[in-house]
């Protein structure tokens, strides 16, 4: 069993243990990778595969379909495993790590020049794939927009608010951040660090890295089989994630700029209050029982704490390798280099 698991890459006919075949598989390139995170979607797999094939077979592109089974406890894995198609790769997580982890792992393993992600619950229609690929000629990544979202109002209304807020805070002008249907040039996904539930913010993460983000309207179908894995509780988590993402992007490199700024404001107010009270005390006014004294001391101490927090943040940032700049070009003028050396 162990051997089978290690080598279960690519097709139901498993590779022998020889590393070279695996290496060859991993380094071979394709036109397109379809990544589908699935968690307890056993009833949807067969139909999804049929629909995908009917589109992919006429595309004239080499492709792979990567199913990432996010620790399903139904027959999702078996359903995928029985499909006799060597374009399929199945990855199964030991337990449910979440959609962001599934996507991230799929991104790492993908071999396509273009990557498309879609949900495995048949709500996203594979017929949109050619339109995504067309739009990718203009943008580094393209996000789907479920204009007529086929979900209950308990999901669509919070989602509208969430999208407005995210658009406002991140500055990315798209309408549907949380759409699972997206397309990327492969260099975009290789440069994005996803964890927790940050999959909702991929357009913002990409945009902040300097990539262009486009959007196309996509058809959305109601869920027929299985149930949604996300309740309204995700709104709160989504909001916390928004703070994380904003913080990471704006202040990751300079923590003191935010903590130091807040600390300075609080501490400065505390010092002013204390100075004022000191003047009163010198003039002989009793200040020992004044609430303002407490406030002055409190603000000064909290201010100092914020500044220390910022400095600790700077220490941490400094000790890590933060060279995560994306280099678009690095051209060495070959001729002039030779000339210089010849002198
Ligand atoms: N999913 C996953 N891991 C999870 C939750 C969901 O891989 O922990 C997958 C799920 O199987 C589906 C996609 O993510 O393919 C979107 O999930 P869902 O349809 O439940 O989300 P909704 O459409 O309700 O927002
Ligand atoms: Mg869904």
C-alpha cells in the first residue's frame, strides 16, 4: 500500500519505484492544469468529469486534471480513482485542511502554463474554460464573477457586503472575490503564498505582487448534490482574514510603521496629559485623586508597549529572508559586458 501511495502519481497504472520516471513526469510541461479541490463531493465527481472532458477534448491543448481531495470521509477518492484517464492526478490529504491548502498544494504540483481552478460541486460550469483562456491573453489572472449567484440569500447578501468592503480596502476593482472559478498564468500561482482561508483574497495577493487582475462573468448553477461546506460563520472569519491580508501587504516589511505610529500617538497624548498635571502640581494643586492622572499614565505605558511591539516586529522581519520581490526582467547587456572585460 505504501509503495502504491508514494507512486500514485498521474494515472491508475502506477509508476514503478524508479525515481527517473517520476522526475520526468514532474518536469514535463503541459498547456493547461485544471485544479479542483473536493471535500465530500462523491455524487458530483462523475458528472463533473464528463462535462470537463467534453470541453477539454475540443480545446486542442495538453492538460491535466488535478483533484485535491481535502480529507473527504465519503467515497470521493474512490470515485476519482476509478476514472480510467491518465490525464488525472489525485492527491488526497490525510485530513481536512481547508480549501486554501488544497488549492495551494494543487498550484505547487501543477505543470500547465495556464492554471484553472473550479469548485467540484458542479456549481461552476466547465464550458467557461475557453473564455477564461481567451481573457488570460490580456491579464495575468482572471477571476470569475457569478452575476446570478444560485445560492440562498443567507449567502448572497453577506457575500455582497464582503465584496464591497474587500474592494474598498484592497483597491482591487473586481466584483466577486470569493468565486472559486479562476484562471492564472502559471507564474502567478507559483508566487503566491496561500494558507488558512486566504483563498478568498488571491486576487488581492496577486494584485499587490504587481500582477494584472481581470474578471469575466460566469454562469453559476445551484448545488444539486451534497451540501455547502461554508456557513454564515465564514463572514466573520473572512473579515479577520481581510485584516491579516491588509496588514501583511502593507506593513509586513515595516512593522514599526504601524505599531510605532499608534504607539507614538498614544504615548504622546499620555506625556502631554502628564506634563499638564505636573504643572498643576507645581502650582500647588492636588492631583493624586484625578482620573486624568490614571489616563495619562495608561496612555504613556500603552504607547511604550506599542512601540516595543513594533521593534520586536522589525527584529523578526530583519532576521528572515524577505527577498520576495518578483523580478520581471534581469537583462545583462552581453556585448558591452564582453567589451568591458576585454579592456
Ligand atoms: N472544499 C474543500 N475543502 C473544504 C471546503 C470546501 O476542498 O474544507 C471544496 C468543496 O468540495 C467545493 C469547493 O471547495 O469543491 C467549494 O465549496 P462549497 O461549494 O462548499 O462552497 P460554497 O459554494 O458554498 O461557497
Ligand atoms: Mg459551492
